[in-house]
C-alpha cells in the first residue's frame, strides 16, 4: 500500500514552506514517526515525520523547493521491505499538480493591449496585470486605465520599488565573496523589523538600574531555589515580574493599535527574545503575570532550549503583548531595541558592569545595567513610558516591592 507524505499544518498566516533537508533517500527503510525531512517557513522550522513504516519511495519535492500547505512531498510503501509500485509515480502526479500550481507564476497574457492604453499605463505607473481589460479577449483599453487610476489602483497595487543594485565589485574581490540565499526566517525578520520602523512612531527612553539588590538576593537563595524547584534562579524572572508589575500601572505599554481603536489587554503574554543559529525568535510566556518565579524560570528554560533546537511551534511564538530582549548576554552595553509589531513596547536589557555611582553623597562602585524601553509614541506618551521604566527600576533595585505589590 502506498502512503502519501504531505506538508503538515503550517499555522495561521503561513501558506508555504521550503524543503530545507531530506534526511532519507528513496529506498531507505523508515519507521513510524521517524523524521523524513525538515521544512523551513518564514517563522519556524518543522520536522515532517513518517506517517507509516515501510520504504521511502519517490521524493516529489526536492531540497530548496517551495511547496504549499498540504502539498505532496514523497510516498512510502507501507510494510517492511516493500517496493514502490511502477504506477506510483503516475498515480501521484495529479495530486502534486495543485501544490505546484499554487507556487507557479501566473502565465503571461498573450493579448496585445491598445497602444493608447499602453501609453496611459506607463504614465500612471501601472502594468497590464493591474488593469481589468474590457476589450476583446481581455484587451486593455484606454478607458480601463482611466477607471483603474480613478479607483486608486496606482496607490494600492503598484509594484514594490526595486532593490538598490550593488555597486560593481572588482573581479579579485568577487572571487573571494560568497553569495548565500537568505532563509525564510531571516527574510521575515528583515521585513518585520523594517515594517516596524515604517509603521510605528518609535521612540526610546533610557534608565539604569543598580543590580546589587537582585544579585544579593539571588546569591542567598539560588541553591535552595534550585534544590526545591529543579531550575536555576536567573535574572530574567525578576525582569519579567518587574515588567508585569509596571504594565499594570501603565497599561498602554501592553496595548496595541487596531485601526482607529486601542486594544488594552488584561493579561501579559511576555515575549522573550532568543538568539538562535537561524536568527532571532521570540517565544511567548503566556499569562506571565499569573506565574511565580519558579514557573517563569522553567518556562523560559524550556522555550529557550526548543528555540535553539528549532523546535518551537507557531503557537509558542504567537500572541505576545510585550517583549524583553537581553543583549547583555552578548556584551551589549547600550542599544535601542526595535518594536515587535503589533506590540507597543519592548524592554532592552544590557550588560551588568561595575561603575562608580553616588549613593548618599558618597562615590561607590555598584553593578549597574542600562535599560532601554522602545515604545510606540502613537499610544504611549512620554510620561507613561518614563513611569513604566522607573517602576521597573524601583522593583529591580528593591525586589521586596514585588512581594508588597508596590
């Protein structure tokens, strides 16, 4: 019996994936749930398990190909030592055709448009594909172009501007360069970051926090904490709790814009940015405001490990309401984080560094960290942003405030 291997559910808003790696080749024996290949989408990497035990037959989609949802990837002959039937390839071709058609380019029109229409389209910055032709066989007429312009087609359907071409490179330099296609994830990161800059009225406010209080508390209780809860006590749980505390006082930082409405969220789904070999991903700790220190540390450790292994699901990265990014683990002393749309706030953590500060009129050395809050100025005023950051600073410098809800 021939069993089909198809693209699994890709998640909301994801319509296609790229075949990254095949771990098996035709003729290999496979077990149930054994990983056959890895797919790469613009958000996560997905493993495709074998739906049956048997022998891998024909591989329909090769490495590097882009496939649509539920597209046919390969076939398996169920049963140990089975062979692929001669008619298998012919049987599966019709099933693969819709997937191929979903990613194929629309064939070019073979109709000559009216000369006056061509001139009008050139002047309006339109192409024939953007104008509904009313002439014979869909021929575009001058009146069709006028209607498209009047309907605002030029503003809403104009092609994106072409990328700026590279400057000429000397042959000696070109021979020492390597050109690598951007992964789907990296393309998405680049697009979303640029969209964030283009959409939000982004502004950043800064402060610094004396980490000596948290460090002393952590050193005192870290062994007992790990013994009881089975997870190390890090700094991130303190920052998550401090942000949840501040978000209650300044709810607009935890809100988002939806058209002409502001959506206030009576929960905190905390995104925690994690660097991976493939790029930056932001898994979400859901209902972080309802969790204790141990639960937060366990969840962050679990999500961080899954992120580095490329095993995060779509659901684990969706729905965040606020984000924390820790550039300090890489040695960053100061930076301005970029918003993770549609969120309205992101907190940047940085390197802890001993610096001289004035305490009670005396110069002392304290472990200090710069904090940066980037926010959407469309809904968060400067007062709210500064208040938020001051509340985070106060909670971190005196962790007892978190227990007292002060």
